């Protein structure tokens, strides 16, 4: 099996960035993945610790967010976001959070909790799970789902960190509790990822267009796609590296 793509999401639900390689650290999530998150005006967190997804502005509620792309300059901490319906924005998430709030306001539902402030959680980030994890997704499982959808489904719908090919469809669901060697790093698989409405949104347009959850439930009797893992041995992982189940 082989690593085919790497992605990080600097601001939770606010765009993705493709990488050629990354150095994973034991006990941490992917560097700069979900390092920031946009709390809404009904959030019950002030930052400083992990909090549940319901506290944040997210694609499950605001599908237009799915069409955001991101590019982070790690040295300057300048983040550039693009969206087909908005002008390009470059800002410092730590110092200019209000710029992001104003930028995104036109594409979020006005009858729901509104984006209010940008929070940061260095190192582990605001991952979907309550532990610092890395997500992995299979291209062959996506192909199987696409076949039942009757159209190709973009990998970007799933916001995965690491994509791989060469496994049988859904084989990754049997890896829970097993260790994986990816390049220099070793990861331990924790659990499948139960999916939400975010995956129904088209990452090119931000419109809901495919009932991904219905497809998963009707054809496989579950709502899972991809797996979460913890990094147990630090190391570099690059596109093209071999993935081996240990």
C-alpha cells in the first residue's frame, strides 16, 4: 500500500492544504492541523483546551465552508484562504481573527449561531476526536462509495490527513488496535470515523449535493469512513511512502 496524498486543515472546517511531506510527532496530531478554530456566539469554550465540535463554526451547519482552500506560511504564520464566492484573504490567525470573522460572514447561515472569535490550540489542535489523532482514508473505499453514488466523490469531502491506496475496500475498518508503518512513523489505529453532514457538501461549490450518509447506511449499515490513529513513533511521512500493517 502507498500514501497518495497528505492534507492539513489549519483552521477547523475552514479549508484544506495539500502537502508533499510532513514530520509527525508522537502523541500529537499533524502539525498545524486544526491549530485554530472559529468559535460561534453560543460556544461554551474560551479555548486553551480541546472542546467538542458543536462549539465551532463548521461545515455540517454551514456547507459553503466546504469550498475554502488554505495555504499557511509556517514561518510568518500568515494564512491565505480562498473561496469561489469571496475575495482572497491573507491574515495572521493569532492576531487578526476578526478579519476571518468578517470575511466568512456572507457565506454562513444567518439564522444559526454566528462565527464570533478565533481560538488556538497549539500542538494537538481542535481535532474532531478528544485525543490528538491523525486520520487516514482509503482511495479504494472511496471508489466503492463513488460507484454506489453513481458519480466520482472528491476525497476533499472527508477532510482526511493521509490518503492511501492498494488496500481492499473497507479493509481499514479491520485495523483497529493495529500499528501502521508509514515512512519513518508508526501509528496505532484507534477507531473508525463516524461521519456527519459535512461530507454531503461539494468541496468545489460548497453546496450539498450527495447524500453520503444515506449511501453509507444503506449499503454498509454504518456511517463510518476512514480511521483515526495516534502517532506512537515520530517520523517523516511523504507522498509515495509505503504503508504497512505491522
